[in-house]
C-alpha cells in the first residue's frame, strides 16, 4: 500500500465523519433542500474553474453523460436529500453509525452484480457471519426509533447507504478514465440546478445564524469539494469495494463529534451497535486470508488485484 493510498484513506475517514455534525447544525436553520443546494453550489463554484482549465469538458460530458448521470443520482441527488432530511429527527451519532453499513451493502450489491454477469462466488461462513453481525448492530440501533417520523428517517438513511454503496461501482466500471474534476463538477452543478427551486421556496424568511452559515460553508468546502477529489482518487487507488471501508472510521468520528460538540448521549446501545456494525463490516469484507479488504489490498501497479477473485473490480 502506497503512502498516497494511506493518506487518502485516513483523510476520507475524517472528512466524511464530520458532515453528520454539520448537517445537524445546518438543518436547524435551513431546509433539507436548501442545505443540499448551498452545499452543491459552493462545491461546484470551487471546482468549476479547475475543471474548465483541464480542457475537454464538453467532450467528457458528451461521451459519458449516462454513467455520470447515474453516479450523480446515486451519490448526490438522492442520498444527500434523504440524509439531510433524516437528520432533522435523528441524532448525528445515530445517522453516522447507520451509514457504517455501507461496506456490507456494497458487498451484497457487488455479489448481485457479479452473479448477473456470471462472475460471483458464494459467500463463505465468515462473510455470512459478518452480514449477520452488521444487521444485528443496525437492529440494536434502530429498534428504539421504530415509531412515528423516526421510522421514515431510518428508511431515508437506508436509501442513502444504498446510494453510497452503489455509486463507486459506476466509477470503477464506466468512469475510470474520466478526470476527477470533470466527473464531480457537472454532477454538483446538476444537483444545484435540480434543488434550486425547492431551496428558493423553502428558504427561511430570517437570515440563518452564523453557526448555520459556518456549517454550510464547511459542508461545501471540506465535505464536498475537497472530499470528492480525495474520494474519487481513493476509488481509483484501491477499488470501489475497498474505498467504502472508510466507513470503518466515519462512525467513530461522527459519534465523537456529536458527543463533544452537540452533547449527544453516548449510551450502551450506541456502543454496542458500533461494535457489532464495525465487526460485521470487517468480517463481511474480509479476504480469504482473514484481513479486511481495506487499502492494503489495493491493486498492484500493473492493474492486477491481490485479493481473491470475488473482490476484484472489473477491468480498470
């Protein structure tokens, strides 16, 4: 594993652990659609000059607009709205922990796609046990919320997790040759255009507080512009299945941030759910050697993969 790969892995583990805190603060003053709109506008404004400077922007759109549209829907348009709306009722800690099931969902999605293409292998006992542990952790975390609006919020987080688990596969299969900036910039622009009407209609009559604006700025600059550049480079460095293993770190950051800055409770249920989900994710994505399919199992320089065939990504 290269130093660059480890740096990207650690960076993403932190950067995508703090959005839950920022979203929780932002939705106190702005609607969910407004949060997504501002986040996308800031990210696109920062990245667009650099994307245009690379040249060939129009050609990239012409050749790859279909997979880019699918990526935008699964990674931004749908999950950012459902995640933001869910945090109006769920704590940032609970939301961050639920998103930790992304590696498990990614495993299921990858196996389903492999089976459709005739490339799938059977899941072994270790991975099945991991799936069971992960689901048990989700159950511990969600059972207290299975009533009223919370039940819908849990569904929204599940939708978000499915999108986050599926989008990297599109990058690996269809968008490997697209420069990072020219992939993410039009996706952010599209999301900003889509959510502009709803954001305008729901914008608060009184100006949001400085704390809300600071959270929106952090979401746009750090958790969008910087994060997507790092994440897409991480996908190319270690593959789609292993790139989502950053969610091993995200929930710890999310819980710590919620407890320290928002005073959210650190209960026995939260700790138990964290342990079960983390153990389940590690087991479910482990290679035959027993190690998790984390960055150390990244493809070697010639494009071959050190992991077993079930973890190989398509031609890269």
